[in-house]
C-alpha cells in the first residue's frame, strides 16, 4: 500500500479521553555522564550561582516545561547510598558507580537537587534503592525527607540545613528490577514481595505517598506481561502506578519504522493496561492502578558500548561524556509522535518522564565553560507541554497507510487533540517520508472558532541537527498553509514533520 497524501480528522468536545495530568510532561535526571556535573552543576561557569548551578541551563529547563522530575536514577539508584549525598560537602565520600563505571563525588545530593528544583519550578519524584538495599534504607529516606522533626533522621535533615520537610509525595520502588544488568536484579516474584514490603513500610512513615512499582524495562523483555501480572498480584493494594520504559532509534536506514515508533508505544500501553485490568478482575477490585511512563525518548544505544566491567581497575572517571546523542529533525518528529501517543492515552498514563534532560540523551546540551543550547527534540516537547492543557479529546482519523518493516502498515498521520474550554490544540505528525499530506479537520461541533495558527518542525534535510557550532540550525517554523473556513480547517503537512495547531 502506497503513501496517501490526504487525511481527514473529526472531533467533538463531547468525545473525551481524560484529563491531561501535568505530570505527563515530567523529566528525568540521573547521576550519569555529564548530566549533573558539567551539565546542571558547574561551579565557576559564568552563569553559575553561588550554589554552582548554571542559570542558563535553568532557564532552558523552565522553557522546556518539565513538571515532575524523577531522580536520582535510573540504573544509578540501584547502587546508591542516599546518605552519601547529605551533610557537609567536604565530608561526602567518593564512591564507585558500578552502573556506569564512573566515580560519583556526591557533591550534588538530595538537598542540592531540591535547591535546583526550586529554581526550575518542578516537583521531585524520588526513587529508592531496592537493588543493593531494602526496606530499612527506604523508610529511613522517607523519614529524612518528609517527617517534620523530632526523630533521628528528621533532626539530621534539620542539622543539614533544611528545617522544613522536602514533602516528596511520588516515589519509585527501585528501577528496572527485571533487567539482568540491574544491580540486585530479581525475579518478578521476589521483587513483587520486596516492593510490597517496602511500600507498606514507607506508608507507615507517611501515608500520603504515591508509589510507582517497576514494570518491564522494555516491551521486548522475555518476561514482559508475566512480570507485570506477577508484580501487580503482590503489590495491588500497595501501589498507585506501574512503570513503563521505552527507547527508540532508527536502524538500518529504516526511517519509516522509526517515525512510527508511537505505534509500538501504543501497543506497550495497551498491553500493560490490559494486564492491570486482568489483575483487577481477578482481585475483584475497583481500584485503578495508573501507568507511569517514567522513561521514554529516542536513544541510539547501539552507538554506545554497554558497561560490563571490561574497563581497567584504575579507570573510573568523573562525569565523562556518555550517551551524548546529537538529535536530528527525524528524531524530533519521532519524539513529537510519542507525545501524541501519550496524550491519546491520558486516561491511563498520568505520569511520564522524558529521559533525560541535560547532555545525556537530552533535549538540552552544554559545553563546559561555554554555552547551552536546545537540541531538535527540545521543541516538540516544549510546545506540547505549554499547549496541552485541560482534556484530551478522541480523534477520529481517516488517513492512508505507510508500510513499515517493523510494524506493518501504519497510519500516515498521527494526531492528538486537547481543549481547555477556550482553545483547541491539535498535534499532528506526518510519517510520510517524501510527500506532503493535506489534512482536513471537521470542527463544526465546536461552534465559533475564528482563527488558527500552526508551528512545527520539519526541514528539507530530515537529518539536520543543532550543534555547538550551529545551535539554531533547526527551530520551530510557522506553517502558513493553514486555513479555517466555516468550521473546517485545512493544513498541508510537510513530509517528516510534527506540527502544533492552536485554534481560537
């Protein structure tokens, strides 16, 4: 089946998917590569404040619009001792990070990161180590973070300079515990039991907590599906969310499959949602466990060697350049397509974290002592986070299909819509690789819209990128083809493009 160059969308304010939770636009910061050190934290940089945090990076993170930020990992958390990151800086130990074969200086820990979050205006989502540690350490961290005063850990926090509690409400019960690469990797049965014990104990300290249990680290894991079922059977009464993680990359020049990555994410979400519903049925429960898609992005992991203990014993660098992908227009269009998928499942996915934020597979890059700049993937995320408020609407889509090697025939256009009661926002991805697609949208059910504007990402070269030498090579562009006449909107989408439309 060949590419079809037209598509028709129909939507109505009565056909709602669900409320767009602001946590859908979360981020992820891990102690990995130059994310923390020489990324967000670079004492001596011209823009750094007395706390060492780069103000130019802070302004970009604020512009990106991330809401909840997951910290401190990631694979890193499964070997992390949170106590190493609190107290006087000159007394903090340097530790080997086994996850990424580096040295962790612990100069940024919980207090410093909260200072950065306060400057950024984002909420902390904290992960506990259930890999090499367990229930006592998890409950101690909740006590340190959330109990006001009068206990050993809360008084320790106050002595370390913070009288008021951190008040962290959202917590991850470990990270990717299904993965053999994970320190402390467990079977689903063993992890489910541990997560249940940890959740119960943590809630005994603070019953306000929202808890995320580990789902599969990707949809290709051999235990996918059975892992979710087993873990949820153990933790059903203890948790609020189960996690999904997914990364995508273009391989073997297969651009069509890459642009259709949202199809895979959709199948992932549908499978996990079905498993949640199955466990609810078996338990005869009305409870609604939600999905936290707390790691997602484009990541060219085949470009990077896995860390498998092959380095010499004396090679444990501090903040080396790791996983610093340079993103293209095609990558940005794919990220936009993944955001469309998340919006179209706003009823089930109410938390998500773009992984990661700075330097490491990130929308923001920095140069030590130099500038910070936006990668191509920055733009669809920032535009969606700013625009997508209120309610996600169901979109009826009549479009052609594109054949892909990985997913079969997929719709040429992907679309999502949101409304805040005043403005209507459309998010459109054209997966066609060579031809524009003319989209017609029937808006007659909405009444008296009079204006429409469109901004998007596309380029004559789908592999154009922003770099240190040319940081503004790819920026959002106005799409002047848009028209709104008598309740019908038309717009021509360039090939390999992502577009945000505002209708008033």
